[in-house]
C-alpha cells in the first residue's frame, strides 16, 4: 500500500526565508515566482484603485494587495495581487492574513495570458 504524499504545510511555508521572492504552496507543492514587472504593477495598481474607490464609497468591505497570505487550507497558501473581503467575511482576516476563501481574489497575468479574477466565496 502506497503512503500518501504529505507535501508542504503552512508551517513549512511560514519558515521560508524573507528573501523578496513570492512563495506559494498549492496542494503541498512549493511555487516560486519572480517579482512582478512594471506592466504587471500598472495593471494591478489600476484595478486596485478602481476597486478600492468603489469599496470605500459603498462601505461593503476591505481591499488588500500583495503580498498578503491567503491561507485556503493547511497545504494551500497563495498571494493574489488583489483581495476583496466583504464585510460579511471580516472574521476571516487575521494577523497571518486571510484565513479561508476571500470574497474575491485577482491576479494580473503576464503578457502571454489574460488578466484573471476569481470569485471564491
């Protein structure tokens, strides 16, 4: 009988060095991405500005931006570019980051892919 593969956990992730790289774990697998380029930062900042203005004007929640950990479960920790938390989900905000699915997370993609946003809960 094969032993199940455990992979990395949040505890392993938290022990990674603070070296400027963007680490994530996806189902226990480590992912490292380079720093965002200027075009990425422009797209991300513009989207964040529009979303933050709307959220502030309506008072419907909070907007956060990377780097901030979104701890989806013990073996999946991501850092979306932009995170929206509806007021109804405010209890998921902790000192560690967002604990559980955010209301919305968005990531600006490279030139070869399109921008992607995902509503998660």
